[in-house]
C-alpha cells in the first residue's frame, strides 16, 4: 500500500508541476502578446504621423507611394481597405485606386479586339497615363498591380501573368497551358514566330505546333500573315504601339 501511495503522490506532484509551468507559460505569452500589441499601436501612430507629414509626396510620387504601402503591410495596416476613415480622408487612396481600376478596365476592353485580352504591363500603364491626362498624378506599374488586386472582388477576371520576361495583364478569364506560354515567350523578342522557329526552339513536331497556333488564333491572341514563304504568326500584344489612342 505504501508504494502505491508514493506512486500516486508522485503523479499528483508531477501533474501539479506541469499545471504550474503551463500557467507560467500562458502568463509569459500573454505579456508578450500585450507588448507586441503595444508596439504595433505605436508603429501605427507613427505611421499616421508619417502619412500626415508626407501626404503630398505619397500622392504625387509613385515610388514613394509603393514604399509607403509596403511599410503599411509590414504592420498589418491596410490603407486601401475602405473608402471611409482616416486613410481615405488623408490620402484619398480609395478613390485613387477606384478611378485607376476603371481606367484599366476601359483600356483593356477597348483593346481586346486587337490583342485578345492580353496586354503588356508597360503598354497598359502608358495607355492609362494618356487617358488620365498630363495633369493627373503620376502612376507606376505597382499602382497598376494594386488597382487590379482591388478589382478581384468584382469577379472581373483581370489578373497579372508572367510570360517569358514580361508581366502581362489578362482581361479575359483563361488558363495558358505550358505550350501556349512557351510560344508566347519565344515570340517576345520579334513580335512574331513561325512553325519552323518554334520547332527549332522546342523540338516539337509541326502538328503539335499548328494545333497550339490554331488555339491562339481562335482566341484572338495572334494574327497570321500568309504573304511569306512560311506563314508568320504575329502577336499584337508585343508589337502594337497604338494603345495610347484607345
């Protein structure tokens, strides 16, 4: 019996110790969380003071605006979350990106008959800049990216894709397979390609290439020029320079 009592006492002792250490651990964690919350509150206050001091530069300088938004993201502040409140009143971010999103939609829709709904990021930005006018605040590609992210809740199908070395904006919902992406990448340098060129680059059979080209033609992503010894497939998203007039 005495051994059993000793065993039970030891179990109770160990359980008591575990509970004690668990309580200490919870207290330490609570203190750390409180300290972190206090630090974040200080950061947010400092960020608001920084925004008030530099609001003109944030609005007018795209690079500065991008860095400011990265600072916000690091401490969990989203100045784009609402069109109302401190950030909207101070910086007008909500209205700025809403207006920019509308302009992006207009350019993309008006150019679909030319490029099949795929436009280079730089071309889109230049076309939007023309639409905004010379007196509008300057924008950069990061602003385009942010405005497109804001369009996502609308289910608009707008997304950014990387093809080869370029970032492209796609305004028609579709998934590029590996073969299509490869051909689009091969065509970036000259704006066009041929069956022979693709075969030399990839080692694919001509029948496979023709099938892919037919799909790209059907989707309006390329045009075919038959006035050569071998048909040339031109991709307007790479060579069309009149987006600024759309």
